[in-house]
C-alpha cells in the first residue's frame, strides 16, 4: 500500500516535471534538422570548382555497381570527348546505399544532405542531369 | 412564475448552453496541449496563435463530414444515441451553482436529481454500442454499463456523507454549508472516493475500458463519424467538466472564498472557475500518467476497495455529525 502510493507520487511528479521541459519537437517548415556529415540523401553531380566543367568522365561505374540499377547513363562522342546526354537517378528504386559515391573515381556523383524527396507525380521521382547538377552547386 | 421570470430563466439556460461547447472546445485543446507537454512535444500550435483555434477547426471538420450510418445498424437508435448521451451531460449544469446567486435552478433535492440525471448518460453509450451492430462497439458498451453501475454506487455513497454533513440536498445549500471549512478537510476519504468514481464515471484513463483504443478500437463510438462522434466527444468532455464542477461544489466549497460576494459576485465565479479548471488539469494529468487498468482489476477495485471505503466514510461522518463535531 505504502509502496503503491510512493510509486504513484513518483509517476505524477515525473509527468509534472516533463511538463516544464522544452519539447524536443523540431517545428519543421520553420526549423530544420541538420543532417549529419555522412548523411546519405539525394544525389548530386559535382562540377570542377576551378574550371566549372563537369567532373563526370562517363565511366559508367556508378551505373554498374548500383544494386537496384537505378542510374541510367547515355553518353555520346563529341569530337573525341565523351559527353553525358542522360544521367537519370530513379529515386523510386534507389536505396541510398552510397555505392555510386564510393565507386566514382573522380568524386563526381555524391549523396548530399537533402532529404526532401516528396513529389506529386511519379515522373518527378526521376532526377535528371540538370536536377543533379543543381543539387551539386557549391559542393 | 411571471413571464419575465420565465424569460430570465430561458436566457440563463441559453447562455450556459452556448458557453458549454466553447468551454468544451478549449478543454479538448488544453488536454492535447498538456498531454503534448507531458510527452515533450508541443501539441497543436498551428491553427491560430498557440493553436487556440484548433477546437474550432476540429468542430468545422466534424460538422462538414459525411454522417455515415452502417448498413446493418439499428438506424433510429444509432442516430439518437449521441443525443441521449449529451442531453444528461448538459442537463446537470442546470443544478450547479457557478457563483453567488448564479445558478439556473436550486432544486431542494439537487443531489438526488444530479445522480439520477447523470446516470441516464449511460443509455446513450449502451444504445450507441448496441445499435452499431459491431463487436467492438458492443463490447465497449457492455464494459461501460458494468463500470458505470459499479462506480455509481461508490459515488452515490460518498455523496450521502456530504449530504449528512451539509444537512441539505440542495447544491446551493451544500456550498453555503462549507463557508467555514471545506468538506475536503472534513472528509478526505469521501473526496478521494468521489474523485476516483468520477474519473471512472466519465470513462477517463485509467478507467477508459469502454473506449480502450488498444483492444476495442474506440469501443462504443467505433462506428460513429462526423457529428455523431462529435456529440459523443462533446458529451464526454462536458461530463468531465461536470464532474470537476461537482468535486468543487461538494468538497472545495464551490464558489466560496474571500470577498466572494463583492462586485455582484464576480469573484465567486472566478473562484469556481479556478477550482474547476484545476481539477480538469488534474484529470488530464492523471490521463498522462497512469496506464489503463485491466478489466478485472477495475471491477475488483470498484467493489472491494471503493465501495467499502465509501461505507466507512459514511460511518465516520455519521459519527462526527452525531457527536456534533461538524459545527
């Protein structure tokens, strides 16, 4: 009986104390969570910061290593240089394992801290080259 | 009764009836906010400043939704059940003295009428559960019936002691009788019994067996949608406020307090609201702290602990009154 009352008092004082602590909620649109350094979010294609040209050398290693085969690469030959025509990442298939990033010899494709990947239409879930380049700006 | 008197009474009823949904609205908001803070989150804070308009948004949503009646349901009972629950919950407010001279009626058998009217609310719950033609609803209704009958006994018996000490059944008279010392001090056991029975009576956690969302999927109002559900919700919160107001009236001296009669009795209304609000907070606090009890525990507690305690309380209070110590 005494024990029961003691337990009750403990429980009630705990909830009372909780009432005066600051909530841990992040008020999303106004506040944002900072992803960690190694967070694997949406993909990006980086440019060379010095020349401003694309880093990607179209080796297609990322497309080959991808376990879910969500990267589609189409290249063409333009005056002895390989040029990427299509670089699509299908987010509906991607499992964000980061193998593409790991295998890339020139560190062109990277996974960023972007985590907002909600779209209204299915075609939007496929990221095209210009989206990836936009994501890579400043990285 | 002259027509003017009648008009005045009707006006008082109208004011109370219009105020209750608003108070209930803020009560639901307060509940969600306080529960949120207990669980280290904010609770609703998007609609209006600090989420103060959330209850209005909820109400609009409930009113505009489609009212679905299950095909196998008993249509007539299904529709009237929420009304049957709400009407007694509102009717009780006619008896409560909100402040000095602020009450709709002063019935000389107030306590009796109160117990009688508040017991009627259970019919709505039983009809609602039965008419839905769903297992969960029926189970919820059955549990509710058993629980309310068990706890009504303890509740009624704790009121017997109050009536003995006050020497009157009128709620106004009971408040007057506590001018000197609150009944909370004179009969703490009765106070505890009344509070616990009150929580069980309003189907609140830790005694929310009729709803028990985990095992019954909301119990008697599983099949209700739109305003049918809204009315059940309104009735539930209205009865919480009622029980808190009754605890205040019976054990905390109602509207009494220093300078209660000054300024046309406005301080008395303030005292009443303050005391009632405190108990509403305690109810929410209890909900945020205690887990739901098992059904057999609930029954055992009601019959083997609460009822004997209430009887013991009557015995003690009867002794005190007979010896003339109450004065």
